[in-house]
C-alpha cells in the first residue's frame, strides 16, 4: 500500500472517530489548552501505531487504549495536578442538553467523575459509552471480573459523592 493510501485511511479513521478521541481527552483535560494538547498527542500516537495495527481488536478498542495511555502518560510526565473543569466549553461535541435539569445533572456527573482516579475515570467513560465488560477489559488490560468489581465500587463512590 502506498503512502498516500495509508494517509487517506488514517485521515478517514481520525475523522470517523474524532468524537471518541475528544471524549477520552476531555476526561483527563484540565483546561482548553490541555484538551487540545492531549488531542494532538493522541493523534500523533495513533499515527505512529497505525502501521502496526493488525486488526486483532476493534478499531475503537485500539483508539481508546492509545488515547487513554496517551493521556495518562502526558500527566505522568508533566506531573501536574488534575483539576475539575467546566463542561461548557466547545469541543465540537455536544455534552449538554437543552433541558436545564438534564444539563445540571450532566455537569454534576462530570464534576464527580473528575474527582475519581485515572483508572476509575477511564472505566466510567467506557461504561457510559456502553462498551461491554469484555471490551473495557481489552482496552484497559484488566480482567472482565475486575471491570465488574471496580464499576460497582465506582457506582457506590459516585452515590456517596452525590449525597454530600
């Protein structure tokens, strides 16, 4: 396959999965600048890994895994403290609803999710994306049973946070 064809396929892949990449980066971003940095780093890492993708997993699983690893590595390197950020900035992805009650609850949910640890945030993101336990397991490299146990603990943690 020639270089132009590889580039065309990659651009199509990024275009089709742009919202997924932004969602992963958003969970870890501390502000607009960091969001864009994470997005760019993720796309660069996807480009580097693209020739090696063998199709052993779904393309979305591969994108999630690289995206999450990129975000976690970014913060490990910079060792900056994560802060909660407002959900209202424009990602090109709608994360709000017109109904003000739904919008309020969505903002509260993201506020609470931002207080979770890195792995917990990744689990919740994938669960909210309605990924199967097996797919979450494949993306995060933990057992399917561990996914179930951790999700139950996270749900309890979120319930506790919402009652405070």
